[in-house]
C-alpha cells in the first residue's frame, strides 16, 4: 500500500513537471517579465495597434506625400508601391529635383522603415540658414559702427548705442 502511494505521488509530480515544461516551451516569456506573451504565429500586434501578418511589413511615409502615415504592405514591396498606396507625391509641396536625387523608387522596403519625401519647405529653411551664414561677416565690437552693430542678429538700437558709448 505504501509503495502504491509513493508511485502515485511520483507520477503526479512527474506529470506536473512535464506539463509545466511543455507550457513554458509553448509560451516562452523573457526572464524577469511579468507580461503575458500576446504574439501568435498568425499575426503580431505592434505598440500602436497596427497588425503585421507574415509576409507583410509595417512602414512609415512622410513629407511631401498626399496621405502620410504608417502602412502595412507586402514584404516584397518597393518604395514606389508605398508612394502609390499613400496617394502619391504632393506636387505642391514636393521638391521634385531633390526627390529624383535622393529617393530610389525601385528599392525594396524593410520592416519599420521610414521614407521621407523631400519638401520645398525643408529646402527653403536650409537655404535661408545657409544664406545667413554666407552674408554674415565678422565685426569687431570695439571698432564696429552703429549701422554694422544694428545689422547683427540679436543686436537692436539700444544695445548698439550701449556698445558704442
């Protein structure tokens, strides 16, 4: 009777042990994680609620595009496919010369890639900052005239008068 009891306890213990091992193999969790694994073989939910199925990738497109945003697209898609899906290039905003130089429309997309379509605004801001640098010249505070000092960025009428006096 005692032997049967020992075998029964041993059998229950082994059953629980192997059951736990199988459960862990089927649902692995990172070490120290208290969260449930919500991933399945059929789909993956990303942090923003976007679902990516096998054979699909999630990419973002922004800039001079009609409908910027995050898109789920086939994994063998190219940049031109994404541009078409997003409604095409917004001609009014786009810097067409920059697009032809920097965007490879035949390039295959990768998961989590971001595509930025160049805009005229970005180039206008860059041109303003570069022309400001080109037009700026060094002026000695000790020997500069009132007109030269007032022309400096951040120096107004009262500050120029204080420097000269």
